[in-house]
C-alpha cells in the first residue's frame, strides 16, 4: 500500500514552500512558478505540485512569501534612468521575464547623491535578487559598492572592469567596429565620433570605433562628447558641419544622430551626399527618418530577459543559466553612402 501521508513537514511546523517542493519532488522555484500561475510549468509537474499543496495543507502568504533563502522572492532593479531607450528597453525585457515567472519586480532609481543610500536599501533582504543597470558611471558606482554577499547581476558594457560578479553585456564594441568599418569601406578616409555621456575610452562604442580606425591605419579624430539631450548633439553637429574634412560620423545613439542630422541640415549639408551618419540602438522610428537612418540594432529586451533569469539563479543559489543573446548588427539604410569625389 502506498503511504499518501505528508513526509516532509516538521512536526508542529506550518508547511513551507520547500516542504511542498520536497513532497512533489521538484525545486522550490518550480513551486513558486505554480503558485504564481507561470505558463512555464509542464501540466504533469503542475498537477504534482498542486497535489502536494493539498496533502500538506500549504497556504502561501503572498505578501511575505520567501524562497527560504533569507531573501524575498522578488527582484529589484537599480538604474539611473528609465526614459532613455536602452535603459527602458532593458527594463521592458526584465519586466516581461518577471511577469512570466510570477516574480515581483521593484525599481530603484539612483541619483548622484544617493549611491550609498541605494546600496543600503538593496542590501536589505527584503530587496530580493538584484539587477544593476551599469550603462553609466552612476550604475557602475552602485555595482562597485555592493557588499560581496548580495546576489546581484550587472548589466554592463563588454569592456567594463571585472567586478567579480555575473555581468552580462551586448557586444557593442564589435558592433561599433563594424559600423565604423562600413563607413571606411564606402571610401571615407576617417570617421568622426559624437559620444554619449556614458562613454569614455573604456566604453564599448568608443573602443570599437577606435579599434576599426586603428586597424585601418586611419586618422583617429578627437571625440566630441555631448549630453543625453539632443540640444548638445546639435551643438556637436554644428562644430562638425564647419569642417569640410568631415564626411562620416558615428553617433553614440540614435537621439544623438537626430541632433547631428539637424545641425548638418541647418548648415546646408546633405545627408548622405556630403556627410554619412550612423546611429546606434535602432530606436523605433529610425527607419522612417528622411533619410532612413543606418544604425546598429541592439536587443535590449533580450538582454533584460537574460539578466532576470541570471538574477533568479543567483537568488536561488543555482548555477548561472546558459545565456543566448542576439548579437548587435548593423542595419544599413539611406543615411550612408560613398563620399563625394574630390
């Protein structure tokens, strides 16, 4: 005769999520997915978990559910920005993955004077797993200041310093090199670069641009740095428009490209006839500009999903899952062409 009585509950104790997992012969993460109605559970597994819940009389407290690891079952994202395209699209991917897994998601926006307070906040067990979007110095400062025991995943650039943690990045260095090489292959003698604020010599886009110019033996012009606002990109574009030697520009993102494009237009420069422009990120609408923008497509949403699953593994003390990211790729449209004959 099969003994159908509960086998994994301590006498006198209320059954926990781990008791259910042991009773059903599954992981506690699987039990959490069943409790949150995640579609990523096989029907037979779901039935086994529900049967275990019934046998044990388990009653989850949704307001205070934990994974039995001393940290909450949610995930907190730290970011310095929620509006810029790369940040917002990465957050979208994280949110989609969290919703599919039935995991609560919190967002902490950090400002320049709040690094210490933010680190203290996310170091509390109630913050759950942690994802730090370190596309900029502020996010990197938070990542560097985290206590070693905090399970965290860092969303970063491919050439960022090693922080001794799980770090996931899109290969924008290779993508920037490919974009620069595209312009050189069209016959441009060199490529100027208008950089986003997060870029330094160690930034992926900056580094890839330099890599391509160095390999080609081309002149490496001075970088024009600007802010996140289009007005500063416009000012940089006006500076470049005044030089007849500027025939190709790699912009740090598509918003920068928009400001530079307008500056060239106001200066009487034709794009791409006089100056070719390449953007970065492939924001919605860039294919409908006049001319349509040649740019680098970045799968930020896929990056966010990968980071969420890695954070969930860190939270559960499991090995990092295999990560498969769609590599960035150059999308050639109308804003690049051969330079005019001299």
